[in-house]
């Protein structure tokens, strides 16, 4: 949240399985825009989208953990 996002987006990770997890942000063409390890016990991540060289549009956030893979759509709005 928020979605659509303009600056910072928060990602809730409640119930994340123990072990190594990875968060990735992809554009519509499947290009990786961000890749980040997630520490065990993390409940929320804040991503500063202003630090990324991305444009307005639809992106996909993928979380890979011991529980499997989850993908959610994120809409980014640039001023």
C-alpha cells in the first residue's frame, strides 16, 4: 500500500516462512527493476520508488519464500 503508488510503497509480509526470502520488482516486459533479500522476521518493507529509474505504469512485485511464490500488481504514478 498504497496502490497506486507515487513515492514510497509499503509491503506487508506477515506470516513469512522462516528462511531466505527474496523480493523482486518487474516491469511489464519482465525486466528486473529491483531485487532485494528479505531478512527472516521482517513484517513490513518500505520501498522508495523515487530511488528507482522507473516510469509510470504497471509493475509486478514477486516474493519468493519457503512458502512459495506470490506475485502482486503494483501501479506506479510519476508526477
